C-alpha cells in the first residue's frame, strides 16, 4: 500500500532486510543438516551446536497402544493436566483442565514454588476427575510429564534442566532432575501418582501424531513433531548409527527419537539473518545468545520485533510524531513496555483489508491504547507482513531438512510425509502454514520421489503424546521384536 515519500524508502529497506531468498533457504538447509550431525556427535552441550537430545523413546507408536494415563504439560503460559484414555485404534478420550501460571512463579528464586503449584493443580484435577488416585490401596496412576524446555535426558523418566527458555527464569532449577522435582511435590501432598515418563512437547506431538495417524487411510507417515507456538522446536526418529554421542543405547534399540531443540540452530549467527532489531530483542531476554533461531520465528517474539522497530522509527521522527506532541511528550505506556505487543494482534493486522486499515485502527487502540494515522497503519501492516514472512520461511528450513534426512528410513515405502504440528502460530496465524509449505517446496527435500509433504495440526499433541510414552513402553516390553 502507498506511503508518502518520507516513509517509503525506509520501509522498503526494512522489507529487504527481512526478506529471505530461495538461495538462502537452500544454503541454510545444508547448514542445518551439518548442524544436526555436529549436535549428534558432540558429547557436551555447547552454545555452538544444536542440542540434539536423545529422548530414550526407541519406537514410534502404531496406534494400537492402550490404557489410561495422566499427562501434565508445562511449556508456556499455561499448565495443563489431563487424563488420556488410549483406545488402541488411533483414537483416545481426553479430559483436561488448564491453569494459568502466575507470572511470579515463572521468574522465582526457588523451583519448589513452581513445582508445588504444579502438584497442587494435579491434585485439584484428580479431585475433580479421578478420586481413585487418592486411595493408597490402589496402584498409583501413571503420569507422563511434558516439560517443554531443554532437558538433558538420561532415561525415559530422568532428566536435568539445561536452561530455561521462553521467559522462564528460575536459576535454582537448572541442573536438577525434573521428574524428582515433580514427584517430591506430589509425595508431599500424598497423591497416589507415579511420574513414569518425561518428554518434550515436540516428542509428544510426534508420538500423538503417529498414534492418531492411520497410514492405511492417510497414506502418510508422521516423520516430525513440531511446535510453532510461544517457542519453536521439533523431534524426529534417528537411527542409532547416526547418534555417536549416545554411549549406552537401550538394548535392542535400532534408533531413538531426538529432541533437536532447533530453537538453538545457529546461535553463533553464521548464516541467520540479523537486523539490529533481532539484537535488541535478544538483549531483552533471560537466555541471551541462545535460541536465536526461535527468536526470529515464534509467537513470543514476533510482536516484540515489531514493537522495537516501531520505537526505532519513532525515535527517527518517522511515526507517532503527532501523537507524541498530543500526549505532551510521551508514548502510550503499553507500546513503550517490552513484551506488551502480543503476536496474536499481528495475526489480525496481517490480513486487514478494510478501507484505510480501519480494523487495525480499532485493534491497536484496544490492545495498546495506541491511536494511529492511516500512514502509520500502513507502516505497521507492511512490517507485520515482513516479520511473519521471514518467520514462516525460516520455519521451513528444519522441517524440509529433516524430511531430507529421514528419506532413506522410508525408502521401501511409498507413503507421503506428514509433519505433525502444534502451537498457536502454525494453527492460527493467517497464511503461515502455506508459506511454510511453499518454502519447503523450494528446498524440495523429496526430490526424485513421488512423495508429497503435508502439515497436520496435531491438537493437544503434546499432552496426548506423553501419555503414549508409557503405553508404548509396555507394548515394547510385550513385543520387543517390534522395535
Ligand atoms: C522452546 C523450548 C523447547 C520447546 C519449544 C516449544 O524452544 O526450549 O524445549 O520444545 O520451546 O515449546
């Protein structure tokens, strides 16, 4: 949309700074493949390579797994507690309660504050839906814990926190065993529940995607579980010979699900696009210098990138000048505050086609108390599109590269590839999914085959999937040859 000439060149330049070319996508995919290998090799975690964390999940569900399990899911602003009844025919029944995590527990001095809150919420869920868990005489209910932060996993039910991401900051929890923390707080409340599995949300999404998918009907295999929500990350199945850092693999295992923690792809910025705004946003975070890929893609950051650009344009006297004068020399409080511009707002601005962007005027007024002129709204819309476009194109890099990487695992099978995805950005942001697929096609990972690539939204995947873990383990114990 047309802008007056004091603005046009600046906005055009910004659009160029955020543009991602086809050549870049291809080069970045090669680099991602190389970074995966480095992460699978390196025995120690370091900022230099992707974590590529072995999860001790050694098989992918078939859909025949059965049983009733509890799932607890912590990964962003909400804590979810569910019971999942797996029917053994790709279907399940889910009962769930959702609790908002109080801000003061996300950044606290002691981990016990957060974990005792989680245990209390599990207790209220059980009081409501499963009173049998209070009876000591019965077998404990088995609980899978989805904990969506980088964890150094040493067994299915053991793992220590490497570092917090996505705005959490409780230094006391780092290096501690996450299952122990939860179990200890459940024991204090005398709840008859045993934490039997710990999994990242991406692992859950992969497993629930595979559980629910019936390849005979969809003609597709689920090869990746990915999240594009508050954060971004993905998990996939890797063959053992490609995981040299795994010194004592479980007996009989042929491979293992890997939690890539791709949010940390290219932390040293060898190839990723960098603008001064990315640097400002990074400097505002608790995990500065880490997860720089995530900080260009996921829901927690898109709004913040836009906000810091707007502040910069304002400082250059390009926008909000009348407003500044009218307010006697200040900007609306919310715009001046970090993290106050929610990415959900961007999803409305992105597709506003009303005359003079009147819809956006209302939205900005309501959410940020920000009055705008027509030109300012055009600026905001064009920047929103530039930021989200970059995010969607970058999101294609890990997905396409993993498809390329696992191609050989499926060489004797003619089914399509399916990415099981969850998270607000991929689910709700207008055009995001299609933009990912367009860029995946540019990388063209399945060149030379007739297979196609699909994105499937795997709703509640992270919770359902962690319930599949214990069921899967029981299946494996019954039928070890299925590994
Ligand atoms: C962050 C976390 C990762 C999680 C992702 C999506 O990147 O580090 O563990 O999977 O967010 O929730």
